[in-house]
C-alpha cells in the first residue's frame, strides 16, 4: 500500500513539475518581449517567475526522494524501507534550503546559500550519473532501464545548472535596464538569454520524456 502511495505521488509530482515549468517559460517570454511595459511592472512579473521557479525546484527534489524510495522498496537499492525515511529527511532539509535561498536572495547571506544549493545540484547530477556508470560497468546490479534512467536523471539536474548558467547574461542585461533604462542592445541580450535558457529547457524536457518511457515500458 505504501509503495502504491509513493508511486501515485511520483506521477502527481511530475505533473506539478511540468505545469510549473510551462508557467515559468510562458511568463518569462512575455516579460522578455514587453519592452514597452513600465519596468516596475516587468520586474513584478519577473518576481512572479522566480516565485514559480521554486515549485520546479521543490518538484525535482521530491522526485529524487520518491525515486530513491520506490527503487529501495522494489529491491533495486539496498536497505529497503529505512532508505525511504532517510530520503524524506534529506528532501525536507533540501527544500528548507531552497526556501532560504529564495527568501534571503537579496541579503548578505544570499550568495553563499545559492552557492551551497548549486553545489548540491551538481553533486546530485554527478552522483546519479556515477551510479549509472557503476551499474553499466558491472559494479552494481541494476536493470538496464533503471541504469539508463539514472543517467538521464543526472542529466536533468545538470541541465538545471545549465539553465542557471544560460541566465547569467540575461540577469546582467536585466540589471542594466533597471539602472540605466532600456536600449536595443539590452533588450536583445534579454531575448537572447530567454532563447538560451529555453533551448536547455527543451533538452531537459526531452530527458524527462525519455525517463517516463523507460519507467513505463521497462524495455530492457
């Protein structure tokens, strides 16, 4: 019964994740192409984008915890049910960190908190890819579909880092518009930032789609 509850939650969180992503991308695009709008209003909408982005981050952490829990209950990972509670505690701690990163982003501690969070995203991606590699190399006994899914999930975390990198130029241009006003060059940089981030996002969605196919079909 408990396993079925976690499986339903796994599916629900995926919908929650993709729904939030679509809202973010649509609003972000609207803001990027709204040069004629007063900057105060554009900034308010961009703050909304950052707020909704929290939901995507929550969802990714929850999916990691749920995935580890289900793999443990199904016997793919060792220890079993105790792993579920460890994953739950770690996920709760990470979500608290995400909330702190968001609420304190303009405070002196903001950059440090953001760096810690970024390091966790990189570590999670590398760890998942590493486990997949260990399984493919025969050091662990995992089904082929799960081995590939772990590699793809690691790619999702690293793609999230890639989106952050792609947005750096956007936020520099955004800050210049806030301080000096709009110009053709700054607006072009804002729109280019949107397209770079969206290109990575599309790649991330393709990874998620492949993970869903593997989870449902378990082809090998």
